[in-house]
């Protein structure tokens, strides 16, 4: 199979060389399907260095037009879209799909709302709203214009269906740069103007453009005829086009995204980052509050530690004084016990050791031991002891009396001196 098998491919081409494919006519399920098949063949089988899409279309099905747009937009090789005659309605959306967008100086661009409600129609369906929003996004991405400007172009002037642009008007509106207008001869431009005079219907304009579009061999990159199309596009580096504003490009780059990303993707990323920033701010505030609380806790702990150290020092002094007082009390108590004859002096060390462990028990024990003088008093006041002593004294007197009587006699009396 070669490129001649596909009617949309307008030149023989090979890997590493530019290839041209055209979309001429109304966008229908059939035409979109054939184009997509040919485009896929070029992209994945031929694998050229560039795919150039030549457009002359009045528009047509939004659904199938979006299929063609997606095929060009997501291509793995560089793409350029050129208005060879007219790009109207969905044809303008296809034209906006390429990495670069060009138009011939006699070309016509028409942008409008793809869904025009009837007078009796109510609120547009969600599907219509979704398609309209997506097409607005495509135009904004390609043209680098504001939402309001794109909306005004799509709405058109009062009583008009959208807005028509020739090449000069497209440049003035900021849709393409001057360098992306492909110049042709004055004779050809005058012929186009004459043929289009008084024609307002898109299909009729497309028919005129079909007759004016340069022959196929003029679009052949390697043909003998070097057309303005080939000269302009082949010599221009791929990064020359600046359809996006520098500010928008800078935003995309700062977000780490590529220019092929849809505006909705950029807005989604910004929204995501905004949410992250808000959560980060909350987290930082919570962290700051936590640090403050921790600092307060640390200060409180430091103060408590100081208080503990102070109390510990005072407690140690108190305990030392208490220990000294106890030792002195033990010493005095045991010395008194020695003095009272309750314990022997050489037993003091043992009693002192026991008192260090349980002073109260030692006090009670020694307190129960009578002093020596009390022992003598108890003996003297004991009746049994007194009787025994009296008996002992009586026995001793009797013995003395018996001894005296034995010497002097029983009735011996001392005489009084005269």
C-alpha cells in the first residue's frame, strides 16, 4: 500500500520528508472517516517529518469534525494546517488543530457558533454547551485571545452569523501573525475577489475556492514547481509560530506543561495548585501554631525543671538537717541510757545502729528498762525484802545477846557510878 491509495494524500512522500494531505468539502461521517484513515497511514506507516493539512471546507458535523481535530492535534509528528480556500465553521476548528496555522492571502476564515438555536428552542442542552465550550477553548488556545474576544468573534456583529476574515483581517485580529500569510500573485487574488463578489453562502464560497485552489502538483514538496506554499513552509523553522501570547506561554512553562495542553487543562492545574497552596498555608499555620504550643510546653517544662531543682536542693538540706538532728537525738538518748545505768557504754554502737533503722523501737525498748537507783528503791520498798532484812537484823541481835549472856550472865546489870 502506498500514499496513492488514499485520495486525501496529495503527494508521494516518504519517511523523513514532508507530506501533504487535504480536507476538501463538507465534514460528514464519511469524509471524516476517510481523512482520519489517510492521516493515520501517514503518521504511523509513512512517518514523514511533517504532515501539512490543506483545508477548503464549509464545515459540517461538529461531532465528526472533532474527530478530525483530535487526530491532527494528537499527532506524533509536527503538523501544519493551511487554508487553501476557505475554513468555515467546523473547518476553522480543524484548521486550529495543527502545531502551526497558515492561510493563503486570498483565503477566507469564518468562525461562528456551531449550534444556532431556533426561535422556539429553549435552553441549550448540556451536550451543546459542552461542545461550544470546547470549541471556544480551541480558538483561545490557537489564537491566544481573551475569552471575551473569542466570544465576540463567534457571536459576530448584530444580525450576523459569526465573523468572516480574509488574511489581512485575520492578522489584524491577532488570529495569525503576518508571516503566516502565504503570498500569491496579484492576478490570482484579483480573480478570487471577482469570483466571490456578492457570494455569502459558505457552500458557494467553497465551490469557488475548489476551482481556484492551486493544482495538486504545486503542493508536492518535491515537485519541479516551487510554489509559495512549499517555499514558505519548508524554509520556516517549526518553533517560529507565536500564536500564544508570551505571558500565556510563560504560564504554561511555569506549570511544567506543554503548549499542546488544552486551556481547561491549564486552568485545572492552576486550580489544583491553588488548592494545594491553600492547604499548604493551612498546614504551615498549623505547624506554626504547633511550634508555638511546643515552645510554651518547653518553657513550662524548663520552669518546672528549675522548680524541681530548687525543691530538690531544699529537700536535700532539710533531709541533711533531719538526719543530723536524728543522729544527735540518738546520741543523746543512748548517752542518757548509759548514765542511767540502763545499758553499758560498750553496747552503745550496737544500739546506735539499731536506732538508725528504727529509733522508736529502741526508745521503747530502753525506756522499758528501769534505772539502777530505781532498782534499789524497789528492793527497799518491797515488804518481803523489808521483813527479810528485819529478820536478818533480829537474828544478828539475838546472837550477840546470847554471846554476852554467856559471858556475864543472864541477869547482869551495870551499876551506876556514885
